C-alpha cells in the first residue's frame, strides 16, 4: 500500500511531540482529492493541535491545515479540478506531510503568476486579514488602527490592507528587531512593548482620543490595555483564544460603549463561491504588487518542531512554511 512521510503527534506535548513518520496514503473518497504538498503553512492553531486544544480527532494526529501543491488523484464526483492542477487550500487537516487527502471544496486553483510558497503563506492569513478589515469591521479613511503582533503573518497583511483603505496604523511589536518589518508594511507608528502595558503610548500618539479599532491576537497579556485604548464606540477584534484562554467579559465594566467580537474566517468564506472570490481578490493584489507576502522562514518537514519553537517564542516575522 502507498505511504508518505508526515509529521505525527502521538500524544499532547511540546514541540518535541512532532515526529516525522511514514504513514499510509489514503485514497480520496467521494468529493475528495489527493494532493502532493509543495509547501505547508505553520499557524498558531497548529500549536493548539499539538497540545490537544483542537484537532481532527483523537491522537495520533497529523497537524496542519493550510498549504499549496498539485492534485494527484480525484475522488468520485470531483469534476471541477483535474490531475496535475496547481492549488492552494485554507483548511485541510494533515497538511504537515508530503501528501494530504482533503475535501475538494477547500481547494482554490492557483493562477500561473502565484508560486506555491506565496499561496501557502497568504491564503488562510490573507482571508483572515480581509475579514478583519472589510467584514468584521470595515476600515475607513481617517480611522486609526491599533494592530498587535504587527510583524507577524496576519499583522503584516492587516497593516497593508488597512493602509490601502486610508487608515493610520499603530503597530505593536514585542522586540526592536521587528520594527523594520512592521514599517515595511506601512505601519505609521511602532510601539515596542512585551509586557502588555502600552496604553500611555497609544494615548500619546492619538492625543488622548484613542483608536477606532484594535486587532488583538496576543492573548490576555494585552487585553486590558487594548480595551482602554479604544475611543468612544470603538471596536475590538479579539482573536487571542488561538494563543490562550479568552478572559471573561464583564459587560457592565466595558468603557466608552465599545464593541467586542471574536471574528472567525469561516464567517468570511461561508460558501465555496465566497472562498473562490475572496482568494482571487488576494491573488490579484499580490500579482499587481499591491500586497506583499512576507515569508519569514522555511523549514524542511523534519524540522517542524523547530518551526513551532520559533513561532511560540515570537522569534520570527512573517509567515513560516514547511517544505516537504
């Protein structure tokens, strides 16, 4: 029977739980495709799979949900793709491998001018950035945006999209070494802070007004000052549960009549039609040079544990990729 190499997690644990093993290659069933993985995206949600917070089922599991590659085999009923076609996908468990069997509905055809690495780096986080700036909250000209992890994969894309829409972007990074990356994405003012106490800096930069919207994926450390940084009727997009447990919200204690929400990309791509349309918009911006995709580092598949160490240690900028 056919087999391929993949990263397998036998039990919850730290990065060392990620082991390269030979696994059986499952033939595609109805509505599925078998894909050769050329590049796989590394995301914070993958660290949750490793620790048992999320995943496709009981251990052992193969982590990873995002990547790009070529169609190797079609399952029954798949008539809108063809063998050899270049595709990317945003959600298919088991993407940390040389091959993955996945739902064909998650596959997005790649234009000839988009390479595999770029596609694997932009699809999930690009759709997320679209949702943040055009769906959950529509960034408008003259808005002031506070963006945490501004040098990360999502942050660099949110910054560019917000700037395209006329906003002023204040970015927070945890280390001086990340300032240049944030500025390269168009961030207007950079706050270097790692302890979660940045309110004074925000209020100085906004002359005490506060910001229109906060994008906070940094967890509970930044939660209090993020809320306090909002102007009257400001909006907080909180996606910190990907990092740690969301703090309880005491509604009566929220200041300035602010709004808080937890935006998820599934609400941005509820149908295959929306997935195709929104991904095509991203690819077009990239092709025109209007959206830069920053691949921070690539790792061979066997070094997935190191990729997780670097990601969790906030040692990187841009998107991390595994290359089988």
